[in-house]
C-alpha cells in the first residue's frame, strides 16, 4: 500500500490508522487509539507500582538482580524487529526492565549520591513526562516558566541573595560548565564572537578533590585541562586558601590570566566543604569569579543546624546545586544559580532565534527565558521539586537534611565500636569513607603487603554483595589511599536496623578475606 | 526537637519519620511511608489520565487555557512555604498544572517540532523516572547500558553504518556540540589539554538556515561565532555546495583552518534537506569532518519512500537525530551517532574518575560507558524509544513517517484550493510554511504598505487562536520574508478534518484583518 493510498481522506475519525495494522490492533501499527493507549499505560502503571516501587523498596527483596552483561543481553531480548509486539509481551518487557534494574530506592542502596524515593516528586515527574513540553517560551510552557522562576528564587534566598538569575541544567556538570562560560564572558565578552584567540591564556583554579566536571568543562570550552590549576587540600579534603593564592600568583607570573575559582561544597568522595569565606577573600582581592560547585552539598542550606558548612556562600558569583541528590527530587534536577542582575546569562548565551523568540508577540517577552540556555529544547525540571516542596514544606526538607546527618553520625559511632572498620576521615557530611580490614589483616599494618592486600578487600566485598544482591556501596582509591568504601547515607527511608545490617553484611562478606 | 533527639534508634521500622510530622501524616513531614506514597501516586496518576491525557487529546477541549503571566501566577499560588500541604490540596495542584499547561498532545497543536503522544513511550518514561538511575556504569544501570547500545546500533544501521559509536544527549543542541568537539579533537587533539591557544584559528561551515545551536556551540566551545561561516542556500533552503567550497577557500586564504562542516537534514523553519552527497564530496576533498544535524529530519531514514532526502548520509562522520520529534519518543531523546570505531568519543571526553570507573571491577569495564559523556549523571533516554520501537516495530515507525508526509501533502493541496493562502516554498518535508492574506489584502500585493500589513497578520491571528485556545501554530520572519506561519504536520493522531479545521480557523480568525 503506497503512502498516497493512505491519504487521510480515507481514514476519518480518531482511529484513522487501523488500516495500517496487521495482525491485530497492537501489532505493527502506531498505537494511536487513545483508549487502547490509556489501557496500556494503566496496565504498565500497575506493574511499575508492584515491581519497581513495592518490591524495589522492600528489604526482603534484592537491591539488584545481578546478571553478567552477556547473560542479561540474552534474557532481555533487546534487538529491534520489523514487526511490533503484543500488549502482553510488552507488559512483560516492562516487568523485566524493572526486575533487572538496580533498585536505587532500596534502603540498602548506598552506592551513589542519590537514593530513596519521594512520591510527590515522582508524581511531578509523571506529570512532566505526560505534558511533554519544552521550557523555552511562555507560549508553550506557561506554568513551567513561572514555576522555574519561583523555585530558583527560593533556592537563591537560601544562598542569601535577594535577587539574581538562574536556570535548570541537565546535571551538575553542565551547571559547572555554565559557570565557566559566564565567568569567561564577564572577563572577556569578545570570546563569544571572536573565540579564545582574541584573549590571553586563561587560568581556572579548583581543588585537587573537585569534581572531574571542572576539567571536562575546561576541555569542552577550549580552555584546556592544563589551564585548570589544582589547589592543595587539607587532611579533611577542603581547599587550602593560602595555596590558592600561591597558585594564582604563580599562574600570573607565567603569563596566564586567572578568571575563575571553582570551590566545592561537598566533595564527591569525602564530602568536604571548602572554606568559602576565605576563598571569597582571595577572589575579591584578585577580581575573580567565585563559583561554588554545591551540586552535592548545597542542600545543607536548608538546615539551620548545618548551613554553617557553607558560610560565605552569599559571596559567590554562581552556585551549582542538585536537588536530585540529597533532597530526592529525582534525576535530573540541577539548579544553576547566579548572583548577577544584569542579564548576563542571556547576554552570554542568546542567539535570538526568530522562530521561537518573535519580537512581536502579544505578551511580555521577558517570560521567554529559553535563550538563557545553550540548549534549545530543555526538559522541565522544576515541577518535581516544586511539588515535593509544596508537599513537605521548607521544614520538611530541612528535616530530611538533618536526619541524614543524624543517621550518618549513628553509622559512624557504630562503626567505631567494631573491630576492622577504620574511617578515612571523620565525616563532615554524609559520605562515610572507611576501610574494612578483615580478621586476617588486623594487626598486620606494619607488614610489607598490607596495603596491597587491603586494596583488594573492597572490590572483593563489592563483587560479593552485588552478586548476592544484598546491598550496594561504592569504593575507590584516592591519592595515596588504597581502595576504601564510600557509604552515602541520605535516604530518610533508612532505619537504624538498615545501618546495622550494612555493617554486619560487610563483616559477613569479608570475614574470610 | 534537636536532630540528636531524632537519632534513628528511636524510630525503628519503615515509618520512622512520623515523629517529625506535625498536623497529620501529610503535613510538613518527608513523605516516606511507602503505602501513603503509593496512594498519592495512584491518585495523581488518575488525574494525569483524565486531565492531561483524556482531555488533552479531546478535540472538544482547548489546546491551551491561556492566562496572562500575572494572572496565572496568582491562580497557581506558586510560592513555597515553611509548612507542607494536605494530600487533597496537592492533588488539586496536579490538576491545575495540567489545566493551565499547553496540550502538546492535542491534534490541533502544530506549534513545535514535536506533537502527539505515544503511549508505549510514555509508559517507558514513567518506568525510567521510577527507576531513577544514571547511565554511567553497568553496575548501576545494567539494563540501560545494554539497551542504549542496541538502540544506537539500530539507528546507525539506518544511517548506513555497520559499526560506530554514539550516545544519547540532552537535546539536539548538545548533540551538535559533541560533533564540534569531536571534530576539533580529531583535527587537533592537543586542544583537550592545552586549549585553543595551541592551535590556529579554526573555521566551521554551515548554511544560513542551520539551527542556531551551531553558533551557540561555537561560542560555548571558545571558537567564537565569527568563526562559523554561513553558506548560502538555494530557494528551497538547502546549502549550495559551490558556495561552501568558495567559503572554505576564502577562510583558508584568510589564515583560518577549516575543520568542520555542519549540514542540516530538515531545517528548522522550512524543513529543507542539504544535498549531503555533494557536501560530502567537498568535505572529502578538504579533509573536513562532516556532521549532519538531522535532529528534525533524521526520521525519514525509516521510510523507504522518503529516505532519498538524506542520500549520502552514510558519508557523514557524525549525525544528530532526535527521535523525540517526528517519532514521538517524548522529550528528551536525542541520539548523537558516530561513524568512528577508534573510541574517539571516549578519548575526547574521558576524565577517568576513580569513584565511578574503578579499574579493578569484576566485570568487563567496556560496559562502563559514562566517560564518553561530558555529563556525569546522565538521564536514561533509551528506554522510551526502545519500548515504542518494540511495540510498533520498524514498520510502524516507517508508517508514522510516511503518514506525516501524506498528511502534509493533503494540507498543501487543500491550501492551494483556497484564496489567500500562499506557500513560502513547496514543502520538502512536513513543515508547511505559508502566508495568509485576509480578504482586505488580496490584490493589494503592489501597494506600498502590503509587506507591513502582511507582517502583522500572523501575530494577530496567533494571539487570537491562543486566547481562544482553538489551536496553536508558530510563525516567524526569515531573511527578507515577512512573518509567515509554519505548521508542523507530524502526529498520526491527526485526521483530515483536523487539517480542514486548521485552514477554516485561520480564515475565521483573520477574516476581518
């Protein structure tokens, strides 16, 4: 049948596609009948509730149903075919995807800087997906243009700014990139048109323990990784301001032009907070843009008890903060916040596309915020955070943060009561970094192969827990430290028993090593 | 109550947060009780089905319930408070967000390069949101690491490549940025470490009608907008290869080093396809990377009947293709495809973070694909496309594309039968660009103020349709063309009657102008 024979005139009504269907309404035809579609969605929703949410949060179920890649590939039958599949087969696929995926909601998932589930946020995410719009103009996203601004404004208030600007980005790395581009534009606006050849060699400063996205940004933006100058850290992992000052002077003496310091609130591994007030002094003295990568740590600003960790944050020029981490807003939700009130964000990024940003629209064009972005289409990331915030209030989010600190403290104290556990540093935040020395290694600290043997413990215990599915926690080496565990304690759905189980399980899995 | 008093020991069990709750279980406490959470989600799901999907696709309902920004702000009560809100109030908020959002699923939404709804994709999106994981490692996203590779491989097959590489990016602009960065890295790998100061001034070539993201990329990546050389287009909007060659020679003569041609398959406004084969000849001759921005047009590769529009695509080095547009996979779903088989993507972007990409893992590390990305956390964008593809098969997607072309042809033929409608160009694709001259303007083409008066027609009709909520279609000026409409015809849920209504409504809204 040719396309011409399928001209719409022959297929009036809402179900005009049935003539293209072979083998029944669900096979090989675009599913465009709304009633059938809603039925599929409803059936899939039930499976999602049961398999991903009920089982996914149940301590009696596994955190992951591990399969090696080749086996999983066969199990999932991933290849795509000419013909479509039946309703029943597709629902089974929904079930399988849920079954073999890691349950990041599970109380025993300590592996990443996100965990747990917030059902209000999740409802907001379902609504976002259903409304399927892009954040560029008021015309096509009226609710979300207004909502984004309110949410950003509330986050800015927590930073300590009465005014400013901002945007939601696809993740903290991109937020950090925005900071680098804006800092560069403020210092050398000619780069936008003429490129880096028009300006002297630039220099960025960040700590040795910053997130790797600072280096990725420098590479992507043509600045080059060698022009990111690593600043030394103190034993707890915070940037040393005196060394920052030295590195700035050194770069200048080598002919480079410093323009940006990227400090970190909550480093990825240790959870350290850079001393912002002292770093801000250095930035002021040298006229540098101060960006704070608070993707991980920013949420402490909700807590009256813990926000001192970010003392001085209001002196920053920009902040990256991911509510999808500690606040459980769901991936992705990354706010890039700016102190600037001169429309720098738009001036730096705008391209004035006529087909989106018509100048003769009938409403106030300042609501068409899309040209602030380096994206064109941009996902709506504000609704989930807004709905969750409406649901629990600022106090509820504060409680979430305080509770994570309290649970962390509990875990650390319990760890100290047990043999074989050794903290890498006393946690400032909710990253609990520790070595576990099994019985055979205890008292052997002086032996020649101690470090090599200790380095093998974490990977082995990790493999065992994943194959068993009992829990998940990350590990890594760092500088001269051999492999150590990093347990991230953040979900308010955790109980004391979960944390005790965590310690018991490390002991069980490592006892024979 | 201090945080210390809330140490988890006092609150065992799954509902350990009730002691922090004031005013009932739904007020001011993190919602962490799973049963309550599931109930909220289920209630919200019912509202989403009714308000966003049933009403959102119903021709008797409005495409948008327009409110001016200040009025909408008050209606929505967006401000965030210290205390949380009740279950019932929150459900009303879900209803309100749906009510005042634009119904991009509505058959009379012709405003953007996306429209319609695919329920299988939507189910995949709900599952993605629920599983809440990031695409960086096999460890934490086993299903999606394998699935992404299968989907990318199938898309590459349609391009005509038996092997290659790729990644899903947050939108077509970012995919285009990836192309620019990779092309630069292939030509000058030293940029990654040393920055652009280490290399001569670079030059990019793209047509006058390319997407604005090419210029945004050049700015963001430090190359500068002035180093993007616009190539002239023929009357239908396709790049003129002879002019490309001239511009390359000119740039070289001015001391710049060409490295990238960004061609377009499906321009944003007219839907034009650049002549890839002839552009590839030029790229080969000069040793330039050929990127094809097929974000919009790429889906024609599914159609045996229409894929000739992209003849020569297999000669490209990279392709950006957004299945969230014509295939209805849902925002965001943007594939960046590469012909390269030398691991260029990873070499260009890798930072080897130890906490994610441990080298002593127990499985094949080639499955940890996250270091190919300039993001760290990265949303799962493959599941929705995969599930939809499984559901309707390759043939179903082909049918979707063919149908959009057939409907476009129908609209164009109907338009030609009516007075006052004038095509800007004969459509190559599914963008129908046209002026509408109301009765008072007909026969006045020679008058002095004709252009000025015609330019005001589209904005006025647009305002009227939006305030009425009857339909949505975009408009823009272009070069020396005054404002014209661009109707995007893509949803298979359209009927002939919808298209006739579209024309009737333009006439009704513009008759008195």
